C-alpha cells in the first residue's frame, strides 16, 4: 500500500509537470492555437474512454474475487472485439488522410490512441486484480512521457502535416507504448488464443459498474469543452501567461 501511494503521487506530480511544460512550450512556438489543438485531442481521448463502461473496475473485481481463469474468456472476447474495431478504425484513418480535413484526421488519430489506452487498461486489470494497482499508474506515466516527447520531437521536424495531425500521431505512439507495457506485464499469465466468452457474458460482467463509471468518465471531457465554450479565449490566454511565466 505504501508503494502504491508513492506511485500514485508520482503519477499525479509527473503528469502535472509535463502538462505545464507542454503548455508553455506550445505557447512559445505556436501560441494559443497549438494549446487548443492539444486540449481538443485530449478531450476526444477522454470521451472515447467512456466506451469502457466500467469494464476495468469489473475485471479487477472479478479477477480478485474469482481468479483469472474464470474471467479470462470474457477478457479474450473484449480484446478480440477491440482488435476488430481497431482494424476498422485503422481503415478509416487511412481513408481520412486521403479525403478528410486535418481536424478530422487528428480526431481519428486521438480516438485510435484512446482505443490503445482502453485495451491496455483491460490487460492491466489482471495485475490490479492481484493487488498490484500501481502498475496502472506506472503505465500512465509511460504513456504521458512518450506522447509528450513524441509531440515535441514531431513539431521540430520539417513535416508536411499540420500540428493537430502530429499531435494525433504522438498520442497514438503513447498509446502503443502503454499497450506494449501492459502486454509485457501479462503475457506470461494470460493466453489470448484461448476460448472466448459470449457477448452476453461481457454485458453481464459490466452490470452494476457501467452507470457510475460513465458518469465519472464523462464529467472531465464535457467540463473541458464547456469551459472552453463559456470562458473562451480570455481564460486560455490567462493560463498561457501563467504557465509561460513559470518556465521563463
């Protein structure tokens, strides 16, 4: 428990420091527009994460209560559905680069990154069900660091793509790193090629968890978008000045 508390504190502090640095960096090289694009894609990711419908909490509880063997078929079904959805999303993203505008491209990339994050959380539930909740926070740190470094590096390149698309690519790289870590932590105890459960079993697993989880997950992206609409440019410029002054 003591180690878990330390990791949680480290997660919150590192996320805060990295976000403050990114906002100041984006403000200096591109102004308010870059910050707005980063915030938009972050809200998109949070909105897509609503599709979890309480699965992480439900998996953690069931694994702790009944063991991984009882829950493994359900987890396999969920991961296979996510993989199928991911293939379709990949096709849509490729098509968007040919037909859609830059904002749509960025939003679709952010949605793909959220799908990576979602599936990694389902896998990490195996560890959390064994009282190792700190791994969830560690993988979060890995994702935040990778996507921040990727965003900074991509902006330095002479790329033909606009910043919002580069941000989407950075988020995808962070999600992939997170999923890779989750796979490394669980592949010895969980076999994806085994028998899968029915879709009805997946729905039953989430019963009692989804309503509360949807409310909690929906609050943050909706509040971010609402604040942006109501308070607008004035608040964002104030925040930029504050964050930039911290880095000067």
